[in-house]
C-alpha cells in the first residue's frame, strides 16, 4: 500500500513531460486554469490547444462560467469537456457566451467522441476559439462488480466490437498497446513517488 501522507500529495501532482496539470480539489477551478494556460499559449503563439475536463457538478459553480466566458471573450485555443450524467440538467440551460462553440454528444460512443474531439481540436488550433463539449453518459450504479448488462454498454468494449466487425481489430496490437500503457503508467507513478518523497 501507499503511505497515508503520500496519497494526498499524489492527488496534486502533474506530469510536466506530457503537459498535464494536476486536478484541483475545489470543483470547476480547472476551467479557470485552462483558460489562463490557453491565454498564455495564445500570447506566445504556441500551436497548442488546452483541454480541461469536468463533471456535471462543475456547471453550477461560478468558476465554470467564468472560465468559458474568458476563453470565449479572447477566442482562446481551448476545449472544455463536461461529462454529464443523463439524469442531470444540460449545460445548454446555462447562459453560454456567443463566441463559444457548443456540442452535446453521446459520450458512450467512443468513435463519435474521437471524431468530435478531432474536429474540436482542428477548430481551436485554427484560431476559431474555444469549444465546449457536453458528453452525455450513463454511469453504472456503484457496485462492487459490474453486471453483464453494464459491461455490454461499456464504451471501450463497444468500440472494440465495432472495430472487430469492421475487420480492424488486431489482438497482437491491443496486447502490445496494453503492455506499453501499463509501463507508462508505472513510470509516471514512480516519478510521482520520487518527486514527493
């Protein structure tokens, strides 16, 4: 196990190598951070897009609106992704700024998410301003084990089935990818432990 003093520090750790900023404990403040980072990138004329993620609880916070309004006002290269439970109120009910592109999509459809994200990246990188993506999801009940039905709706499993049906799935590639990603996560974990001890 990990020491009790290490876990809180782990929650506030970024990964500079991949330009990853730590998640914040106060809800929705990451939207302001992302807008600030995107503003800095725009001033430096860096060809990058800043991406911030939040859940449905963030949309009720003033920081959420302040972040997207600032990004829209300055036409920043930013993408804001809000994961919305199907049972929650839509982002569309908020007073969204005029210079913000907004899309609501099925967040359970991995291929649609990928295509929409690619389009949003192109939009932001081309200098057309920020994008807000509301991704509607169905979260399974927090049980110890997922039922067979819940697994059938798992977005990654659905994506795999689609790729298999199209003759585009490669088991050897998938195994190599999993091994590489596990190794990368382990390296990042060890880097994090080294930086806080």
